[in-house]
């Protein structure tokens, strides 16, 4: 009996597909947008994506800021934005991306926002850049989320050019913080969708 019932449902499913009656289930999406000149910020973005991927029923898009469409910004339930530190400022490409966000009627209001950065050394502007991106998100009415642990309270950051971190790939310590940020944002996206 079960086998016949299964076959019946399978045949019905294929007819629905052929007829175009099956609607794809849409899950909320997280946009991970970044600029990376050296590959370090991209490595952090990929770690953020690993964190998002750990949460079922949440999709994500990961792209350099120059490839992100306005539609992707508007359709995202959350935007996680990454930048290298340039003279204690965000990369010009990231600022340009933020400046392109639609503002009239505040369409980004109540979306989740989070940030991550990479910097050459300690105390060279990581938190300043994080706060710059956070301030821009707040102007748009976004809800800001920090990382999963105290050491990532403002988002995830990585040191890539000082002491033991010089001349290497991004250290696992920093990638884990990025992963935790991605997972936390995805979990909150799901809670807000309920």
C-alpha cells in the first residue's frame, strides 16, 4: 500500500512540474558583500558564508560589492558587509556601494546588518571602519548584529600584517569569528521570519 501511495505522489509531483504548478519554496536570503584587494577580506567573506550555511532554511549570496545588484540588496533579509582597512577608513569601493543603496522611503529599514573587516595591524582602524559601516546601516534603519562571541562584539575582524599574522593566510582564529558572525546573523534572520 505504501509503495502504491508513494508512486501516486511521485507521478502527481512530475505532472505538477510539467504543468508549472510547483512553486519553489523561498527561504530568506543573506547577502554577503565585500571588497578585497589582496584576498584577505574575501577569505573572511567565505568564512561568513560557512557560518550562514550551517543554518537550514536560509540562503545566501556572496559577491564582491561591484557585482551586487540593487535587487539583491532589496531582497536580502540581512546584509553582511566586509571591507579592508584603508588608512583607518573603509575601502572606497565599499563606500561607493553603500552610497548606491536606495534611500527614499527607507527600503532597507528593519533588515539585519553586520560587518567584518581585515586590517594590516593592531590599532590601525579596524573598529573605526566597522563603526563607519555600522553608522551607514543605521542611517538606513537597519538592525545591527555583532558576532557570536565577546571578542567579535562589533563584527568580525582579522589582522593580516603584524607579528605572527604577517605574510600568511588569514589566521583560523579570525576565520572562526567570521563564521560565528555568519551563523548568528542567519539564526536571527530565521527568528525574524517566524
